[in-house]
């Protein structure tokens, strides 16, 4: 157990410099620091995964912008969530993303936290996040998922990838999937739907020295509206119990839930059910019902309430997100 966290901190001045530093053993990137600093401060990771050097990306100039070019919205990875939430273009044309950013955390965290950090943040499973790495779980190189046998009321309702039932906690992730975004990194272009993964100890397909540079979102087709709905215990400073982004219109639909599975969950059955139909309460309800088929929630046992209740919560949230596109 690490009692004192010590690391070197460097302010990278270019993506090349940052990538070279991240290629070294024992390094990690930081942007706004609102996620990573907490994991270090509370000794969440096992010693072997602790960074000896933090590479600050925020000191790299030119990665903080929102602009439209050739019909594509481009958002620099270091753009703060608050800037996305209040941007007029994002609010009017890519509404689910603005709403997702607006509903994230608190004003202070939105002023610090970046979109790049939001999509790369580690999971919030209370066993994974327990101070002083009390539960060396499978996501950290251990050999079991403590949530499987413990309190899993907020965990996956769609089973596990790699025997871990932690959920992806990002609010902006489902909006990016619904809007068919592409993540541009220092190495490649990744469709948002392929960006997340159960990784040790992270949550993306990124290589260790790979950095998110930009997010690109195609202009919505004529008639498409999008919306985002979040359910959380508190109205602010709280992660989603379940959230949902929908982009519907012009005969098409893209709907993505998050906090229900290891990775954002694209509800293709709901999309098929609502495509080309009028957005009415009945149709939205039928689509949400279809979208939540195939769940495998955790059963209650002893003092563990399980999470069957999350299935109906997710249906309600999805129905509202669909109705928001009317
Ligand atoms: C109290 C509290 C409440 C919160 N509530 C919410 C919430 O409601 N919804 C929500 O979605 N999140 C929430 N968060 C999580 C998180 O802090 C924010 O989502 C924020 O956007 C993270 O961005 P950051 O720039 O601070 O990330 P950092 O902490 O700097 O980085 C997070 C991770 O991403 C990696 N990273 C950062 N930028 C890049 C990049 N460009 N390329 C590659 N890797 C990168 C880092 O290495 C690190 O692993 C909350 C956090 C706190 C502390």
C-alpha cells in the first residue's frame, strides 16, 4: 500500500514530447486532473501501476477549441466541459452533447475537466476506487471481481466483459456514440463506438503512449434531433446511475445508454424499433422496452439488493431521451 504518493510532474509542450514521455515505464497523462489526481490521492491503484511521472497535457498549446469545418464539428481534446456545455453551435446542433456536458459533475469540475479526460476516465466501481487499494480487483491485475459477490446495485445489467461488472461512468461518451463521433488520436482515427474497452487499469483501447487529440462529429442529417437524459442520486456532483443519448430523425436513430455495462451500450434494438416512426409516448415506450431486452442483472442476495431495478430505470431514462428528440 502506498502511503505517500510521490511523482515527477512535467508540463509537455507538444504532443510529440508528451507521447515520448508516455512511452516510458511508470508514466501517466493528466489533463484537468479531476479524475487521475483522485486516484493517486486516495491510493486507488496497486503500487505496480503507480506512475512515477505525470505528463501534463494541458500545457500543450492549441488543443482547446470548438469549430465547424467542412460540415464537421471539431472539438480539441483539452476543451473544458463547461465550454462545450455553453457553446451555441453544440447546444443547437449537437444538443445531446451539450446537455451531457452540462449534466456532468459540478461547475468547478466542468471548468477543469476536459472532454479528452472525460472519455478516458477510469471506472467508479466502489471496490476499484476503494482507498488504499483494499480490493485488488481483476481490473487492476488481481484475480477477482469483488462486485460480483458484493454490493453491485449500480453495476452492469448486461453481464461482464473479462469478468468485471464495473460500468463506464462517462456522461459525454453516450452522446458521442449517438452522434457517430470519431476520436482522433496521435496514431489513428477510432469510431466512438469502438473507443472503450475493459483495460488495466483504464477504460479505452488507447495504447500507453497514445493521446486523444480531437473529437470529430459529422453534421446531423436533416431532421435529426438529439437529446441526453441522466439519472443520478443527486442533481449535481454525481455520476450517472444510468444515462442515455439519442439522435433520431430522417429515418434514422442512434441510441446509447451508459453506466449499464462495462462500455457504453448501443441499444440497436431500440433504434430499430423507433426508426422511421413518429416519436410518441407509445413508440418511445416500445423502443425502450426493446432496447432493454437481453439484460442479465445481478440478483439480490443477503444484504445486497442486486440491480434488477436498474433495468426499469434504464427504460425510463431511454424513453425520456427518445421523447427529447421529438
Ligand atoms: C466529484 C466528482 C464528480 C464527477 N462527476 C462526474 C459526472 O457526473 N460525470 C462524468 O462523466 N464524470 C464525472 N467526474 C469524472 C471526471 O473528473 C470528469 O469526467 C472529467 O471530465 C475528467 O477530465 P479531466 O481532464 O480532469 O481528466 P484527467 O483526470 O486529467 O484524466 C482522466 C484520465 O484520462 C486520461 N487522459 C486525459 N486526457 C487524455 C487525452 N487527451 N488522451 C489520452 N488520455 C487522456 C488520463 O491519463 C487519465 O487516465 C467526476 C469527478 C469528480 C471528482
